[in-house]
C-alpha cells in the first residue's frame, strides 16, 4: 500500500497506508453520517445528482414538494423554513412554481433584508471617525455605492455580500491597528447570507429558475470530502486528509484553519465526537476501517490546536 507522511508545521507522523478509497469513504454517506462541523445529517451526492435530472422540480410547487418531501428532515434550518413556506403557499396557489411563489414574497423579504443590512453598514461607517482620512474616504465611497444598490428596487446589479467584504478587506488591509481591522471585518461578516436568513434566501433565489431553487433547498446538506489541511497548503488529496462535511460547512470554511472554523461553530468539537461515534459503530459492522478513525482523530487534534480531542476508546471494546 502507498505510504504517506502528513506534515503540520514542525510535526510529522507516518501512516502505513491510505485507510479508505474515495469510493469507500463516499459509501459511508449511505448510513446517515452527521456533518463533522454542524452535526446535521448529510445527503449522499449520488441522490443529489439524480434529483438534478428530475423534471418535476421545474413544474408546479406541488410537484416539486412531492419530490423533496423525503429529504425535508435533513434540510438545514433556513432551507427547511423556506420549504415549509412553499408547502403553505402551494395549498393556496397549486399551479404556481417555486420561482413564482418567491416572486410573490420578494418585496416584503427584501425590505426586511435591507433593514438588517443598513444597521450593519451604519456600524461600519462609524469607524470612519477614527480611521486615516484616505481609508475613511474609501469606505465612504464604498458605502455610497452599496447604499445605491440596496435602496434601489431594481438595481443594475444585485448586492453581493462576498464582493462587498472583498472590497472592504482591500481598503483596510494596510491599517496599522489589527484590532480595528478585525472589528470592521467581524461586523461585515454579520451581513446575512442565504443560508443564515430566510429573507436573504428569498431575495437571492427569487430570480433563479424553479429547479435551481428546489436544488438549493437541499444542496447545503450534500455530503462532501473536506480537506482538513487545505490543498493550497499541500494537503493530501486522499482519505488521510479527508473528513465528511456537508456542502455548507465545507464551502463556509474556505482556507481558514480549523481553529477559526471552531470559533464560528463552537459546537464543532462535540459534533466531531458524534460523527466519530457513528464511524466507530460502522467500523464494528465492517463498514469503516479502524485506521481511518485513528488517523482522523490524530489529524483533527493537531490541526485544531488540540481543541478537538476525540474519544475513540470504543474502538477497542
């Protein structure tokens, strides 16, 4: 079998063999595996692929609801709220599709979203009083453009949280005060995402096709391979460096260290234990290899700055 050496800063340890193939690891998602980070049950990616091909998702809301109902229990909280909204509205408007139903709700949810955004933008603008003049002017210019977008009922381009934060980072990147820089970015990160607020989900998805809206209700729950050590830091591309996470948590982490991921998801250590307990149960049934679990425990312990200390004593019982 192939030998690998996993290196983390000045720490290195040998693993005799790759514990699981990609196919074997993916197969674990057939057994109701909870996400390593958020603890939500994950959907097998093959099921999601089949759903992508179903024409019913483009039809009436009632047709789409009948297809998605078996997966309601694994939807994330915001997506489940939107799905329940669809079920309620579909009773009254049985011939309308998901896009038409969201369009009916768009205006009221857009107002709610703008209220949340404006409070956050005002907090960011307050820092202009204590920032260098050039930086303050740049932030003022960014806020004027941003306000023109969010207060316009039909903007040329919709507001993008990702682009706004990117531009803000570039403006404040040279600030001497690391504390002020982090405070500003922390406020900006509170801007609602479609996965955090129903109003943001409605506004973001109202312009999309019905089938895409339907798939977005379950896409955050799709199981993925999370690179524990990011590939950009030369992390391995096999199960020595893979953990099972839902699409939402995987995408949300970006290239941040696991310690940062824990700061944003304080229950991650407990959820990681829940996942490892499930893997141990599968191991006892011959469905998961002991070596994978031991390796996962070691990697998580090191990469999390020892914040994730998994108990795998049941492996030897």
